[in-house]
């Protein structure tokens, strides 16, 4: 099944918001929907989960969020990414992961 750009954008936004809102269940749901849809998991990781962490980091820098918020958001992000890693690796066989860092060869 090939999803439209709007469906992809919706998954990216849900991934980002799951991290911002510390919603582990939503991060898991986004990851599973990404796998079912055939959307490139790297796009969801980079444009969704990572961007969500950047937003949380900005909140920390501005003093609006605490270190505990950073740790909680990181846990949420890792829930989604851990489910997407196998799909990302199989989609991008010329890439490898080191923790949450993906390198393309």
C-alpha cells in the first residue's frame, strides 16, 4: 500500500507530537502504522521523532522544560525508533545504526 504525501505528513506530525507530549502509546502507534503503510521509516525518524526532540530541547534551553522532560521525551522517542530500526535497516541495506545514529554507506 502506498500512502499519499498528506498521510506521510500526518504520521510525521504524530511522531513529533508524541515526543513533545511524552506519549509512548502514540509513538508506538505511529511506528506500527509507518511499518504497515510502507512509508520510509527513516523519514518518520528524522522528520518526526528527531524534530520532536529538537523542539523539547529548545524548550529546555528557554527554561520552559526541565531535564526530566528531556529524559521523558527521549524515552518516548526511543520507543518509536526501536520499532522502526529493523524496517529502516531492511529498507536501507547500505546503512547501519549505532544507537540512534544511522549512517549511510
